[in-house]
C-alpha cells in the first residue's frame, strides 16, 4: 500500500514537470566551465548523488562545503537544490556566487523564492499545488524523491545524447572504496 502511494505521488510530480528541462539543463551544464552543487539536509544528499552522476558522465564537479572545493569563478555554474528556495545558508552561497559572476540554477518545488529571484534559471519539479502534507511522505520526502528521480532521468538523457558508455562511466567511479 505505502509503496504504491509513494510511486503514484512521484509519478504525478514528474508528469507535471516540464518535459523540456532535460535539454535546457544539459545545455547549461555543457556551457559551464565548472559545476558547483549545494543543498541542505536530505536535499543535500540528493545533491551529492547528482554530483556523483555528473562526475561519472565526465563533468568537472565540486560539492560546496567539502574541504577540497576550490573557489567559484566567473563562468562557473552553481546548482542549488532546495525545496523551498529559502534556506539561509544556500541564499548566502547564491549571493556570493552571483557577486563573482557565476551562473545560478535552482532546482526547487517553488518557482518563486529568494534563491529563485537570484537564479539565472529555475527548474521547478512538479507544481506548487502538489506539495504540502502527503500521508506517508513527511517533511519534504515528496520533493527529495521526485528530484532524485528527475536528476537520474537527466543523467540518462545526458549519457544517451552524448553516447557515453557505461564502461567509460565505470572508469570514472571511485576505486578506493
């Protein structure tokens, strides 16, 4: 019962997500000198998952807050994953990156937010009306799981569009595990 509830809700969210996002976000990724990603809490976990898949796909990726993350520069891309677009620390990162001249992308449940106002592009997952209390999916679960699947589908789009073989992706996977 609960598995079907989750599957149905995520399917509804993804069905309401703009079909053109794959092409648009891929173009932004390809245009960036380097890619920086950030998110907080469970959205931060989704961010790390996406960063790993981008790295497997051949992109130069950095996760904000890691001790080895370099400084962001003009022509770099900062991707923020935030359901609300209102997380204070992420707003601070966005403001700083904007001052430097980096491009900003927000992936969010809301098209209108403090980070969205600063962003060059906002990718809204689903529609605002689809969020709120959902039985069996507390505290942001709907956004995080929907975003995780959206981003995995984006990676699928990237590897098919670019003809990246899984064998090539495996050569980029960590081998000190």
